[in-house]
């Protein structure tokens, strides 16, 4: 049996959409549909119930998906083992969340270029939910993301990487710095810039500062690229909320200042290194894991 149709079925089961599954598999929707139909013919039964615009797995489809995950994983591991035995493994494909991306992307690329010129490095940025789909589809080898945005699951290996202090940052000439005391009321007179925050962080903010600190109400400038948020803060009167290390260059140069809100913010970012359970690690990934741990603890 060709395992490609099984991979196509898994993509469809994970995304729940022919269009998203086709995009993930780099196929047209018609090609994906033919692949599923051929698999149904080969197995002699219907795998999907097409109810309006929804697609639901039949009992046979659910059974096939469970077995297909094991088959596809074993096939992937077999290929990776063969590559290592033949001297391969000279590439890494990693996904970085917004905070880790701001701290790791440039140092990682520079270090790889200087110390590992033969290593192929591919970095993906974007929403954690999308990166988890890519990890499960074997399109990424590992993720470094905000641990609070990942729900524990049997197929995920989640290794904590420690915590990073968070806070508020503004321009060195910001009007708020002229006040003797800055509370949430004064802060909210200006735009607040932040990456998407987890439900846990949102609860902590509301518990500490009240309902007005709900990120859905407080944050007016939101994006996954921390560097762009910091740049907007340097060029405007917006205030950044997030890990302080992401703004360290501006803080060290005196262009930016940590804004001491009253009461002081009691929140830290928690990062994690995430891989698939049971997946054999390529040799280059051992170097990447060590690099991440050392860089985030500097």
C-alpha cells in the first residue's frame, strides 16, 4: 500500500477541511479528493461522510486514522534512520513562536552560518496552532513556543525551557514617564502592543489589574512578530507588553525604558521545546536543542 493516501487522510482528519488539507499536502482539492476516493476503493469502504460542507469520519475512517498514524510515523522514522546511516541529517526545520522568534532567529541564523555552514536551516514563524499542525504533519522537526498556548496531548513531548520576565516598555521620552505613579488607567490612554496572549496570562492580568486588563480590551496593536511591535513602540507612543528580553537592544541603547506599572506586573513567559513522541531525533537537532537552551538562559 502507498502511504501517501494515508498521509492525505490524516491531513484531512487533522484540519477538517479539504481546502486546508490540500494546502498542507501541496495538492489541489481535486487531487486530494481523488486520493481519498482511491483509498476508499482499496479498503472497500467509505471513510468520510460528507454532510453539507462538513466532513466526518465514518467508523471505518476512525479506525483507519488510528492505524494510519502509526504506519506514517514508522515510515517517517525508517526514512530518517536510513538518512542517518548514509550520512544525512544535515538539515533542521523548526517553528518559533513570537517570543522565541524574537530572541532566537537572528542568533540562530548567524551561528549556523558561522559554525555549521553545511547545515540547512529552515525557520517557520506563525500562530502556534498552525505550527502544531505542521509538526504533526512532519513538516517541522521541533517547535519552541509559549508553553501556555499548547495543550498537553499524548503525541507531544513538551520539555520546559524556563521562564522569561515580562513587563511594559515604552519610548525613553514617553509622557507616562513624567508621572509619579502609573496605573492601568493612565496606561490605557495609549495604545498597548502585544503578541496574542494565552488564556492563563489573560486571567493573571485580570486578577491583578481588573477587567479592563483583559487583553481583548487592553491590547490594540497585536501581531506575532515581536520585532515589528517593538519598532512601532520606538516610533510612537504605544506601550509594549511582553518579554523584556525582546526589547533588550532598545533598552540597552537607551531608546526604550521599562515602564514600572503600579502594582508591578507579576507575569513571566514560559517557553517549551516541543517534538513528537516517539520520533527519532536527527543529529542536527541535538545541536539545535543545546543552542536553544543556552541562548534562552543567557
